[in-house]
């Protein structure tokens, strides 16, 4: 994984969306029960509910 950044890391500005949000429409090669997702990433919101502030 690579990230493009334009400033120093600030954890207060970190954002994410739920990896398996059906609105995004990605067909993942693993099922939801097979996916290895961190507890933090599993708590990310759906895109429709995500905080958009950038």
C-alpha cells in the first residue's frame, strides 16, 4: 500500500471508509468472514456516512 501525502502525519485527520461498503461496488476475492480486517478498520463508516472534510 502506498499513500500520497502533502503534510506530516496527524492522527486527528485520519479518515477511512468501510472496506466492504456495497455502494462502492467492489467485488472482493474473499468473503466477509474470510477477510482479515483490523478492529479499527472494521469500525470505519460507510461512504455515505463518512466525514468529508478535505
